[in-house]
């Protein structure tokens, strides 16, 4: 019981130190209220951890979260895979670069032909 209590207090302290450091590092004050809001929500969840554990719903809560997270990541990977199957990466290059590359290929082919002629003589 004391181990759990010690771990809980340690997690709270660690979380507060990290959030305080993040808020202090922010260059502007425009995002400060959003970070404080989000960190407050996470802090509420951390504070409720012992109550969830005593009620036996902690495992179900984590299972629910992780299964939804897994499904979202899986869907994102599938969307990326389908998108990348049909993409030709050369279409994203600027035209000047594509022209340079095709010119370099021609120069390399001409060099190979010239070397073949020299060795053929």
C-alpha cells in the first residue's frame, strides 16, 4: 500500500516539475493558457488514479484508451500506405531539378558510349 502511495506521489511530483519547466521554456505567452488547460486535465486524471484503482476500473480505463489509440494509429498507417502506393516522388521535384537529373543521365550515358568507343578501338 505504501509503495503504491509513494509511486503515486512520485508521479505527481515528476509531472508537476515537467509541466512547470515546459511552461517556463515557452517563448511566448500565447500558448501558456492552452498548455495549462491540458496539463490540468492530465493532472485530474493523475489525481483520480488511486480512486480508479480502488474501484477496479483503472485496468478497464487503460484498456479502453489503448485499444482506441491502436485503432487510430492503424487507420493512419493504412491511409499513408494507400497514399504512398500511388505517388510518384519525381512529381514533387521542381522542374529545374528534374531537368538537371535527366541532363546528368544523358551525360553519363554519353560518357559510357564514349568509353565504349575508346575501348573498342
